[in-house]
C-alpha cells in the first residue's frame, strides 16, 4: 500500500481509471503515511481522516456509475490559508484561534467539484509571511531532505512549507499553495517539487486569508509539471465573488506539457546574476540554457533594469497591504480576545498576543509607509517602481517567449541560520518577487542536486496569461534534467 503514495497525480488518476486500486485504498495509504511522518515533519496542522474516507467512498461510487470527475479520488493537502467549510482555518496564527469558516474558498470548492479528497490542512508561515516556515503558531515544518552525512533539520522554504514538505514526503498527491512573493516557487525548489504561480487573477482569492491583496495568488505544488497542470486546471477559473478574477477561457495546460519548444526564444535576464549567488546555482542556470538550446530554443540576453528595486518595492507594497488587511483581527468578532480595561487596551493586548514577531514587524512597516508624510515617499514611489518593473517585462517579452532564471539564490538552509536577520531572509525572494509585482505566471522546476545532496530549481517566467509556455518550457527542462531524486526516509 505504501507504494501507492509514491505515484504521481497523473499515475494515480490512471490507476483509479483502470481500477487497479480504489480511492478508499489510495486514501488509506496516505493517511497511514501521514500518521508515520507528520510527528517528525509537522507538515499537517489538522488531519481530516473521516472527511477523507467519506470523500473517497463517494468518488468510488461515482466511478462505479461511470461518472468519474477530473480529480475523482485524488487525495490532496490544503494550505491552512484556504477557508474550508466546517474545518478549522487559522492561517497558522494564534489570533484566529479555532476559527471554523461557514463557507468554502473558491479554489477548494473547485477541487471538491472535481472529486478531490481532502486529507487535511497544511502548515505555513503565519499569514503567509516568511521564507522558511519558522513563523507558524503550530511550530516549524521540517524539510524531508537532509544534507549528506548530516542529521541537521532543514527548512522547507515558505510560506507554503507544509505544502512542499507534504508533497516531497509523499503525504499527498499534490497540494494547494499561495504565492505573494515566491511562496510557491521557493519551497518547491527547496524540496525538489514543481510549483507554479499563475497569472494574477487566474485563481480566485475568495476565501483565501489575505496577506497582500494585489500580490496574492493561489497555485499548486506537485511532483511533476504534468501534475501541476492537472491541479491548476481545477483550481483556476472565473469567480464573480472576486473582482480581480479573470473571466477568460482556460487553455489546455496538460496538453501544453507535451508541446514542442522548438523555435521558442528564451530570455536570460543579465540583472539576475546576483552578487554572492552560489556557484552551483550559476552553473545550473548555464546548464538550463544548454538544455533549452538542445531542445531547439534560441537564447537571447535581455535586460530588466529595474530588477534591483524589486525587493525594496515589494517590502513596501506587501507590508502596506498587510497592515490594512490584518486590521480586521481585533478580538471583537472571532478568534482570540485578550480582555483589557477598555476597548483600546483590548485591541492592543489581543493583537500583541495573537500576532507573531514577523507579522508584527510587517504590520509596523506597513503602517509606517502608509502614514501621513510617508505615503508619497514610500508607498506611492514603490507603486511607480512596480509599473517600471512591469514595463521592463513588457519590453523583454517583445523579444522573447519566456525567461529562464534560478528560482532561489541558495538551497534549503538549517533552522535559525537566517531567521535572526530579516534582511538576509528577505533576500531569498530576490528572483521571485518580480513576477508577483508584474502579475506574471512563473514556475519552478527541480533540476539538480547541489554538492550537499539538496535540490535546486530553475524558474520559468512567462507573459501574462501564457501559463501554457511556462508548462511547455518547464516540461522540456524536466525531461532534460531527468530529476528523479527523492529524499531518503529518516522518519
């Protein structure tokens, strides 16, 4: 039964179609794997075995009637950012307490519509603020990978660390995740998985706990590029409950994974050669260029001159929006309440006890840059820089079909190695934030192991609404890299 958990999503769906095993058997295999691994990895903050068994039984019944749905019987993990009706949703923050939503997020509703099975809610950085999954109120997530000849625990990346760890450790076929500045792609790179952030507006934000509304976007973390395409096809789609949701037809992304890349022009942004980038990552980038040349692509050097302003602009825009979004958590209507002698003290004590240090830091930064006298100097200027960054991409995409960059400047690191220095932690997002600021689709594909035996990823950035080219180029890289490494089980 444990072999079932090693299947890709595509293989599992094919096996269910062929009746080689049932959805209940598949689900039981994952529940057993979670029971063994989760005490060590802390990927799930809430397991829903009874719900999973009921959903799997319903999937088997539909298959018996020859009424199979696109994801019928596929066991998935759900990031604790997505509201799930009747199932606790906390964004891994103390301030939400035991909040149990009376409604379903649109992304998860789409997955249940297509027959998927919910195994439980996945750990994450509190309110999706972090690059290492060390800020969760439920404790840190552990990366299933370890360095050669070392027992030291490593971070899985963030904020979707639980999603990444669960997929890499075979605790679910795939998982939902969200990306505000790299929170799908960076953890995917750290655990040797595939992650895609689609174009802003492809996936509804309704029912997602908000961090930075103009940057947040849902997407999947999966074992293969094809699996990511299957997941995104179900997660995406127009939603009238989200005013930023795109009312456009969805392409056949799974077919795009089989498309040829011959004749495509691939841009290499010269500004992404960051100082201090590990030599192994630079070498992998060069190898990725050769792989795409061999696949028939033309390589073109492009310039994104405002890249160096992206990280500071992001860390003004995102905290500013966070300070506004998180103002609703005041202890009055739901979640934690710490009583004070008056209303103001109740607010203060509730928020001081409910928000962790990283969330407090970003709220303070956000409140500062939005305050009188500083709004024009910081927030307005950051939005102007954001428009310049989008202009850079538009100029580049006039010459090329997609861009190839590293996903991260380093592989997974150990607990505490960077958390003492917020700026060093923020630098983990240096290659990923630009796609969020410009609203573009971007994918991380695992491509190699470093000298310590840890996964490294390559990033493909596409034109707005052109996830199909990301899937095609990502698949070409996946085939060329032949990345099949899996973490050695130590749990």
